[in-house]
C-alpha cells in the first residue's frame, strides 16, 4: 500500500467516524440528555410541578374571589342608601367573593359609629387578603431554592470531573464530558424552575394588589353610604 492510498483513506475514515458519532448523538433525545444531570433533578422536578400547581390553583382562586362586579356593588350601595341594611347583608351573603365578605362585615356593624365600621371592614379585608395569599410562600421558596439546587448539581459535576481524572490519570474529553453534562444541565434546570416560580409569584402578587385596591375602593364607598344612611335616620 503506497503513501497516496493511505492519504486518501484517512479523510474517508474521519468522515465515517464523524457520521457514526452524529448518528449516536441524534439518537439521544432531549430527555436522555436531561437525565445526565443526575439525582439532583428529582427535587428540581418536584419543585417545578409544585410551582405549576400553585400558580394554577392561586390563579383560579384569585379569579373567583377577586372578580370585580360594579353592577353588584351599585345594587348594594342602593340598598344601603334606601335604608335596607338587612337586604343589603343578604345580598352580600349570596355572592361568594372577597368583596362581598368585606362589605358584609361592615354592614353587620352599620348601626355603630364610623370607627367600628371601618375597623370591621379592615379586619375582614386582612382575612380575605390572607386567603388570597395562601400558598404563595411555596412559590417564593421555590424561586429561591431551585437555583441553589442547580448550583449544588454544578458542584457535583465539578467533583465528578476531577474524580474521573484522578481515577484514570488521563485528561481527555471522555473523562470531562460527563461532569460537564451534569454541571450545565443542573444549572440550566435550576435557573429554569427558579424563573418559572419567580415569574408566577410576581404575576399573582400583581393580581392580588389589584384586588386589594378594589377592596379599599368598595370599603370607602360603603362607609360613605353608611354615613348617608345614618344622617337620613337622624333626620
């Protein structure tokens, strides 16, 4: 075999090796690559599903309890001005929303002085806000812990790299690649879960803030209506 034949065979062999490698890589889907992150992905998966569940559950709850109905409030206000407090309380009890519970608490002490009415409204408002925020701490915890778990997986990946090198006493790409897979996948997964939880937390907080603003508006308007009702009674 002469030199020219050898030189011609080398590129062909390199091309065949590259094709074989490409086939092996293409046979590995994203899930198989993700599994190279190691056991640290188990708590990350659990945190991911927890964040998704809490976001959906809180979204539904806030949408249900914090639905604004200006026509409903106008009817309550009309009943109070018409001195039909009992009907107004009954009307509030028929609507399952945070606003109705706050207004009902104020109507319960409508005959008392303004300070007691305001205290009743504020007390019930705090209770309703607490209900709306229930479970939000899980999203906050997930947003903090998930990136830290990803960083922990990165540390394990570095340890794996140096362990493989120390065992084989050979600094080649095969000994490094497994640890690099673990490092990058854990970091990426931790950041992804953290971003999802962080975004969900602030989106829900924004919706709760809107409910609180509307709740304050309804409470102040009801207090004005109760004052008008008292003045009418005195007259």
